């Protein structure tokens, strides 16, 4: 039934046939037990990275010092990591010491939550030393071992607890919740990049609202960029999922009373230029939605941002008919200026007495808008007549 798991078990068998042991671990085990789509399948093994490199024809060495390589097998990629423990997180980034160990049980002990600390063997047997399956049934995020110690070891786990709660619709077990609140201040040590990954996943989760609420309750937002300077921003609740930082930024710009610029967000959260550009396109479209006809708004959006536009509108509390928006997008008379039946050279030809200048671009914008909102058809003749009517040649 689960072809992703079955394919990965071929890699597991391959390793075992070569004399090693191997297991599927982490998120893939959790998600397959929950019967939800499995993302990347990670494998843990007794073999060292070098032994894996020698065993498989195609291996990409991505993190040998942490015991991790990527194995390409039957057109798929698998992260294969040597069973290991971790010690000390002095720099709060990477464990200071990675020690390779012999058994899967020792490896599972380093993992963050019981539901993430299960392994699957080649016969699909589940190894579950911390009661992960019971917690899956109860819908609980529970730290492996003492929550307080585990959060001190790596405070990012506080954010991870909230993002798994959001993604799975789970709640934090009471001692994990308590420790998260008590140790939230340690998040100060965590790099922005690691925080960004978890915050983005939290906002995409089905229970994002509730867990943004928990962020506020536990005062975790005091250690998140932007929110640390504008703590009351966390009170503004998105009414739906936000998929990625472009959407997150345009949502808070739309709803927030603060004069925050997109670049404040991208700088503090260390986000890419692509995120900045997309946030800017979305914010402009949201503004235009208040004053322009829908086709004009949709025309300003690349197709890849249409869903983002819908997401932000919904998060901002607007009732949106997504399928109507998609239909309106598909039935736009044109999707780019290139498709206009008139081009700059036609305009120059029409007004030979005029010097080339910005007026050409301005005319094309006016024509574009008129065609997009169906004031005129996208026909060369009709457009020319419309121009002559509204823009008679100037007599200097
Ligand atoms: P997703 O489907 O979102 O990728 P995942 O469970 O695979 O979920 P990852 O962040 O990819 O999450 O981590 C893979 C596994 O590695 C986790 O399931 C967990 O067992 C372990 N892990 C990851 N980060 C940590 C951490 N900071 N502390 C302890 N264990 C961790
Ligand atoms: Mg993963």
C-alpha cells in the first residue's frame, strides 16, 4: 500500500544483505502509522558512511562528519545516517560530538519526541521503546526522556514541539508543555535559519491558529525575529494556513497596524530575495484587490502565486471562492503584455509626430488594463480605435 516505504525497505534489505543492519526512522515511520502521506524517508544503519559509499553505486556525501550520506536508489534519494548519539550542544547548532553506536535503540534515544523515536525493520516490525504508538493514538507530543533536559540540550525542540502539534493536530503532554514554557528563553541561542524552518512549518499546519496561540502563552514569540520587537503582532491570528514566508509576511503587513516593511522581515528572518519579491507581489495584489476589478488584480499575479493570494485573503478573514478565482484567472483575455494585439511599434507608427518616450509604456499599460477588464477586445483594430478616441494626437 505504501510504495514509498516499500521502496525504502529495498535499501534496508540491501544493507542487511551486505551484513549491516538498517531501519526506516523518524517522520516516515510516524506518518505511515498515521496513514498520512509520507515525506522523505530517512534510514538509520549500523554501517559507517564509508561502508555505505562502498556499497551503493551512487552516493552523495552530504554530512559525513554527522554520519549522513544520500543514497540514490531506483531513482529515489534516501538519507542514510549511521546509528549515533549526540553529546553537548555548546553552540546550540550542532552537537559537539557525534558518537557512532551499534544499535538502533541507542540511536532512537537521541531523538526529540516519542512519535519521532520509532523505527521500522525490514519486515515492517515497529521498534518503539518510548511509547510512540500510544502517543500517536492519544495525539500527544511528548519528549523522549526528561523534557527539561532535552530542551536544554537543543532548545529548537521547543519550536519543533509546537510545529508537530500544528501539523498533526496534536497537543503537548503536560510536562513537555511546562518545560517548553520554562525554557523558552533558551531559544535566544538558536540560529534564525533553524527557527525559520520550524515557524514556517507551524504556520502551514492544520492547527496553526491554536499553536500560534501557544507561542503567545509560552512567550516563545519574544525569541522570534520581528515578533520580539512587536510582541503584540502575535495577537493577530491568521484565519487559515499560511504556506511559506511570502504569505506570512504579506498577511502581517495586511492585518498589522505596524509600519513594518517587507525588508524588515526578510532581513531579520534572513530570507531569500525570492521570498522578498513574492511578498512584494502579493502585498501589491492585496492592495489592488481593494480598489481594482478582479481581472486586473489577477493579471498582476504570476500563476504560481495564485494559491498564495487566496491563502492570504482567507487568512485575513475574507470569504473567497477559490475555484471562481482560478476560473477568472484562466479566462483572462491575456496573461502578459506580449499577448496584446498591439505593440510599441504600432503606437509609434500611429503617432509619428511624437518622440519616443515614457508615453509608450503608459499607453500600453492603459491598453492592457482596458483589455484585461474587457473594456475593449484584444483586437488590433479595436484597440487603435479606442486609443484614437481617448488619446487624440497632441498638438504642441
Ligand atoms: P518532516 O516530515 O516535517 O520532515 P520529520 O520527523 O522527518 O518531519 P525532520 O526535521 O526531518 O522531521 O527530522 C527527522 C528526524 O530526526 C525526526 O523525526 C527526529 O527523530 C530527528 N530529529 C530532527 N531534529 C531533531 C532535534 N533537533 N532533536 C532530536 N531529534 C531530532
Ligand atoms: Mg524529515
